[in-house]
C-alpha cells in the first residue's frame, strides 16, 4: 500500500484509538493462544503417549503433573487444549464484532465528509460531473476505507506479528526449520508485486463499468416519461444489458487473475510446508528432532502462512479499495467554495447592484457574456430582456456567485461580491430560477426550503404574493399535501409559482426572478406581477421576463443580445432609441414569444435591411 494512502487510512482511524487498542489486545491474545495451542498436542504425543518425563520447564510450574498417571495426563492435556481453543474462539468473536463496528463507523465518517465536500464544491463542478458518478462514489467507493482497514492494515499487521512471534519461538526449537519457514516470503513478495501492478488497471476497469451501469439505471428512471412516450424502453434496456455485460466481463477478468494469484500463493506456501516436512522428517528419523516438535513446527507454519494467504485471497478487493480510495480522494482534492472566510463581509446589504464590464464563459472557450455593465439602484425594478440563449440566466446566476465572473466585477453596495461571505450573500439574494427544484415533501416544506424557521403566516403571505395560495387551499390537505419527486404531481405553472413563493418568503434585499411566470398564461402572469409589485418591500428586483406587457412598468430595462448589453432605459425611451427593443415589443404585442430565435433574427435582418 502506498504511504500516502496509508496515512490517509490512518487519519480515519484516529478517533477510534480505544477500539484499535481493544482489537490489538484481542489479536495479541489470539496470537498467544495460537502459539500455545500446538504444545498440548506435542505433550500428548511426546510425553503422555510415549511415557517420557515432562519437560522441567513445565513441572517446575506444576509439580502436581510429575506424579500423574499417563491416562489422566492425556485427559488433562486434552482439556487444556480444548480450553485454549475455546478461549481463542471467544477472542475471535469479540474481535470480529469490534472490527465490524469500527469498519462501519469509518465508512460513515468518510461518507459524511464526502457529502459535505461534494455540497461545498462550486456549481461548475456539478454541471460538468455526472450525478450518478458522485452517488456511486458515496455509496460504493466509500466502502474502500473499511476494506483498506479490515482487509489490508489489520491482516498485514497480524501476519507481521504472527511471523515475528512464531519465528522467534521456532528459532529456539529448530534453527534450520525456522529459516526455511521465512525462505518463502521473498517469493511471496515478488509474486504480490507483479500481481498488484496488473491488477490495478483491471480493478479500475471494473469500477468505471459499475459506475456506468448505475448511470444507465439512473438516467433511464430519471427520464422515464420521455422514454415511455418515445417508446424507447427496449433501446434503453439493450443499452443497460450492454453495460451490464461489460461489467461482467471486467469482473471475470479480474476474478481470473485473482484466482490465479491465489493458487500461486497457495502453491508457494504448500511447497514451503512440504520442504519443511521433508527436512523435519529427516531430523526426526536421525533422532535430532522429536515427532511432537515437528507437529509444533507444522502448526506454526500454518499460523504464519494463513494470514498471508488470506491477504492473497483478498488482495483483489484490496486493490479495488485502492482504486476506490483514489476516486474518493480525487473529490477531496477539488477546492470547495469558501463559505465562511473570516475576513469576508457579512452585514446586511441595501441592495445596490452594479455590473462592471463583466464577461463570463462556462468552458473558458466560448464567451457567454461580454462586457456587461449596468446598475440597479436599491428598491428599483430592473427588467432584463433578450432572446432565448442571450445569456440572461447566466447573468443573474452570477449575483449569488453560483458561478464566478471570468472578467470584470459585480458590486453590491459598492463592494465586490467576492468580498462577501458566501452564505451571507446567498441569504440576501433570493433567486427564483427558471425551473425551480422541488423536493418530494409537502407544500409547506417546499416553500420553507431556504428559511426553515419561517412562521406559517409568512409562508401564507409568500404563497399569496406568488398567487399559489388559493390553489394550495383547494387541495384536500392544504399546505400539508405532498408533492411528487421534483414536483411531478404539479403543472409547470404551479411549480414556478411555488419556486416564486420560496424566493419571496425570505424578504431578501435583492430579489432575482428568472422568467418566474413563463409557464403561466398572460392573465395569471399579470396578476402575479401586480402582487409582487404591491407586496415587495423595497427589494431591489431583477426580473427576466418573457412578456413585455409585465415589465413596461419597470424602472429600468436592460436589453441583452448575444451576451452583451445593447441598450438600457425605460420602456418609453427604449421604444424610441432601441431598434432591438422595438422589434421585441412588436413581436410580443403580436402575441408571439421570444423563443423562435432563428425566425426572429431572419425577420430582424429583413426589417433592418
Ligand atoms: N452550464 C453550462 N455550460 C455551458 N454552457 C451553458 C451552460 N448553461 C448555459 N450555457 C450556454 O450559455 C448561453 C446562455 O444561456 P442562458 O444564460 O441560459 O440564456 P438565456 O437565459 O438568456 O436563455 C447559451 O448558449 C447556453 O447554451
Ligand atoms: Mg434563461
């Protein structure tokens, strides 16, 4: 195992020092009992059955044994042997329990740290990363820490201690045999080195494919409505089967190598045991070694080789654990957003928002915003209009720092937003996104999403402002009615109004509404805007709107085209000064939407040309 990986693993064991002491004590007990066990057999063979005198070292401690009958001695020794085995079994039981307990706890700790870290990673990570892969890392890969501890660190330590203890005792018993026992270790080591080197790729292949498989299932279930309506079930099933078959293949290749390795290891240890049996047998024949002692040696060799072969058998999963650990540690190596910087500003804000020459690119290649400059005074309503894809959503997402501007600055109350504490900033900017994310839960839970401490009255007030109160009251359980996963049981307009209520609840000084009513008909839309205008409390309000009728009363209108601000002013001035705004206005007055991008541009060219 790599040293840094060992360090990392050890860092998870820190809080469980007492348990480790317990496990170590139990392991030592097991090793001592295992060292003791063969001697009862030796005494039975060499003394009780052949009638020779017991060794002085023993009779010195138990003088009673000198006068004992051979049959009674046999019984006493057998009972002693049994007692040792039973004690060893009890120790093993306690050991397993403690080890599983600790293994589960370290997995729990790793998962909790992983989720916390994933949540802290910036939006750019989450928009580029597959969700299923992150789920797989928390669900399956996090188990690596348990495998590393219980399949790697502990067995290696036990094998090491066993080797030392048994070797030391063997040295006293028979020098040649003792050295023969450890003669196999270099072979085992070489074999292990060679094996792990090729294994790591195969283990990686298995991980990647398993993660793909999860992704297939995840994608299929997430888009089930589309799959059904386009009758893609068979196609999706076949894709799943292909992914599953690849997983099987990868797993089989891995298993094949594992069994091959495990057989080679067994072969080496068996050869070791056989040669010791031959040399020891010759010693017994020439009288330099007693039969019972040879039995002790054989038992010791087993005690040393057992943990080694158990590692050999589990090395595959250990290697997979290493790969998983790598995947998990990759996440930890990504820099999180700093939520609470001690130098950052966190006080209440008035709500003066200013964009200064802001440019932005998602991929650092294609610019989505370029040189955006505008100003929203406290308590103003500023409308942002433009064709779909112009960059309006991107622009407002920069305000709560969901993404960071590539160039230029955004100021709130004349202070760069990157100087604000992120939590405080986000608490003071309420964002109603284009497609709000809803939870499986009740209406009240969903509205309280960002303010879990809001009173029932505040929730009702926000729902009234968002024009969803009557709808909710008409439901059998009112605010306690449950919504399906991501609002599956609601219409688009209901979902949007719920998202709006959520944003209105906090009374944040800056309110950002991203096409909050695009799924509503124009009559409900007008009513919602009227409500917002009436009930909002001096909040600076940025609205991206779909229908110009609802924003003609805005204090300022910013017209965006292809990522740049082309014009800004009030409705009346823009009608006179901005050709783009006038075209937008004409188009919308004629009852069309802004979504028909190509069509509109074609028409625009005609008008200007
Ligand atoms: N996460 C993203 N990664 C890369 N490009 C994106 C991402 N989100 C949006 N875009 C692109 O940025 C441009 C502006 O999108 P958006 O701000 O959503 O436009 P609007 O809200 O004005 O319709 C579009 O061309 C879109 O394809
Ligand atoms: Mg948008």
